[in-house]
């Protein structure tokens, strides 16, 4: 079903590459600032109870930074949904115009970030679930599985790259006949049609997302199951509470940026399903997509108490120079029964 409006509107600033580049670059400044500060918190202000998970948290955070920089600065793709095509205007185009070299990094960084997310949950699963067939106990097993998993995840976009139409001129002309409101930049040499048939694009993405979701859900449910008192009676209540709170905080930490990522993906799926074209919404969705690193940093700062307390002190008492609250000293007295007088305690 098509609801595309064939009478094209005059081009607006929101539909231009200037708006897309400005929005992405401004977002990158906020992302770098907040992400570097968050890395400092992870490395220097993490309590001992978090030390074992800090390398995996840093690994995921760095991958998120690289993903944002790739999408917002290095490649900076401009989508033309529902046409499965993109225009690149990032700094990588200063070096090369090779189509596959430009298209591979956005897929690779998404796959790498997903792999870092899975390894974070697998680490917590391995630390909490001690007796299970699903725990990789041997180091050599992890040394084999991890590189293999990362290699597959980083290259998950090869399916799209290997099926790119060779005759780009014909593919663009065909897409333009279906959507005559596509901007002139669609025919630029740094623009490419990735799939002629949009219906072939979603199944691959759905399959990848489904596999990742199953892995994350399994680790979460298995960990929470083993944190129940009846399933792990030897664990003290204090340790159980600490592990549960940290694991829930970690789940919330990754959920917030995932929601930010899902919002533009929701629009892209609606656009493809209903054959709806709006360059303004395409540009806004890309800008929103590149903000997930900033949302991740904000989530980390506010969710974990040590980071939140340090940030509060830094802002209010170091930067704004507000007076720090002094501890209140309470003087108690007891009655002297012999003389009826009071003596300080």
C-alpha cells in the first residue's frame, strides 16, 4: 500500500544535508563530552564491588562512542526511506568514494556494539551463575567463542553489501520513478541503492535483532532465576541484594540507549511497510539515532550511585562553588541520678 504524496513539496531546511550534518555534529560534541567524562567515572570512581564488570562496561561504552562517531561524523549517512538507499557525506568520503568501503563501517560498528553488549551480559551471567551447563567455565572456550562471535557480529552487514545492485544508475532511475520526490543528491556518486526490493531488507535485520534479543533475555532470566533464595540458598541476603541491584542497574543502563535506537528504527519500518517518504523525518531519525551514545552516558551517570554522587559534588561544590553542607553534631546528655545534674554523653 502506498501513501506517498506524488505532488512534491518545496525543499525545506529539515530535508537538507546541512540540517543533517549540523544536527549530527552538534550531537557528537555532546556525545564526546559526556562519554569521555563517563569513561573517567568508570575507570576512577567505580567501587570495588563493580571492578570485575568495569572492563566490560568500558568496552561497551567505547563501542558506543565509535558507533556514534561513525554514523555522525565518519560516514554520516542520509537515508531515503522507503527506498533502501543512502548518501554519505562524512569525512570518509574525503579519502575514498569506493562504495563498499563507505557502506561497511555503519553495519560493522552496530554489530560490534551488539557483540560488546552480549559479552557484558555473559560476564555477569558467568559471575553469578556458578553451576550450569550454559556457563563457559574454561578460558580456552571463551578465547575461541569471543573472537568468533565478534567476527560474525561485525560482518553481519555483508549480506547487504554482497547484494547491492551493480547497475546503480538503473536502480536509482527505477527508485525515482516510484518516488519522484527524492532529492537531486540521491543521484550523487556517494549515494547508493543498497536493496532494490525493500521487503528483502527487513527480514535480515529482524533475524539479527531476534537472535540478539534471545541471548540477552536468556542471560537476564537465567541470572534473575539464580538470584532467587530457593535456587541459591548458600548466598547471603546481603550479597544477593547487592548483585540483584547491580544487575538491574545494568539492565536499565542498556535499555535507555536501546529505546533511543528503536525510535528511528520504528519510523524506518513504518516508512518501508507503508511506502511513505519524508526526507525531513529521515534526517530527524538519523540525528536521533546518533544520540544514543549521549543517552547511554547520561543513564550511566544517574543510575549508579557512586557516579551520581561524585557528579553532584563536582557540579555543585567544585564548579558552582556552592557551600557544602556541614555534618550536624548532636550532643546528647544523660541524667546524673545522684545529684540530679546532667553530664554530656
